[in-house]
């Protein structure tokens, strides 16, 4: 069974940093793109960042470009989201999801992890 | 303001057929496939339809998807109480170079 398990969320002050992890099991991790999607409280889904199977290509939403960095370690079956210069509007549940191909482009996302909550507040 | 436009709510009674719409533009729906996600209350999203009209594993054939031009729709026939959820459409956007989501439609089963 394919499973994704996020960790690393928590309370952080504005301007602070946090690193999220997403550990994957049940599939050949190095063959698939991974993506991060967030959901602010009571709001809809917003794509954050994606990475190709090899890690050679990354994509990020304009809202996080220059502040968030996606990476992966195929030897550990884990994808990361390094978040810095955090703002109140970054408060959300962050989900990681498995892409349908090697490139993040044109993917569908299946499955999704259970999510980890990031709260940016003083 | 989401790039893809969905009505905020929809409703139906058990057994009815409900159709939810998703409107975009040439750079997203007009050029690329549409995927639909179901989010039950308090849970993570789940893929229900991919590539416009294909069922994800385990999804009943009461769910169906279609696309025409820059719009797409998700239909649920034989509505059941367990279908009550938020539904999101999504597609890759060639101009933004990333996937875009609709704002979601909250489906209520009366």
C-alpha cells in the first residue's frame, strides 16, 4: 500500500523557518515526482511546490518562490520542504502527494498524506 | 481568487444526479487534462477522476468526469450521504508553470 507521512509542522514565529518531511512507502520512490499542497484553515487547496523524480527539476508557486525550497533524498524515500521567512498567511495544513509520472508536469496527485499543520504566529 | 472557477456549493437528495462545474482558460483546462479530488470532512483529499474522465482505483462508476473546451464537470449519479464532501478540480497551467486548483464545491446531500 502506498503511504505518505508528513512531519515537522508546528508553531513558528513570523520570519522564522521550518522544515517539513514526507516519508514514503509502498512504491518505487525514485520513479515518481512529489508535490506539496497546502490548505489554509477553512480555505481551499493551494499548490506549493513540486519536484521531479530525480530532483533535477523543481517548480514553486509565486507565493513561496524565494522562500520555500523543495528537495528529496531518494535513498531515504523522503521529500522535504524547507520554509523560511514565514508569514502569517503561510499558516495551513501542508500535504505531500505522489505524482503520476517522473515529471511534476501534467500530473495528478495520488495518494496524499494526512497533512501536517504549520502555524505562523507570534 | 482561484484560477479555476467552481460554484461554492451544490446539493441534492439521495438518489439524485448532481453536476459540478469547473471553468478555466486556454492555458489550463483548454490545453491540459482535468483531475478531480474529493475531500471528506477532516480528511486529506482523495483522487476521484483523472485525465478528464478516468476513474481512480476504488471509485464507483456513479462518478463521471467530462471536459469541453475550457470547462470541465464532475457528475455524481445515485447520490449517497457518503458523497457529502468538498470537490476540487485541478489542471496544469502552462502559463503559470504549475498546477492550479478550483476553489472547491461543497456538496450537501439533503
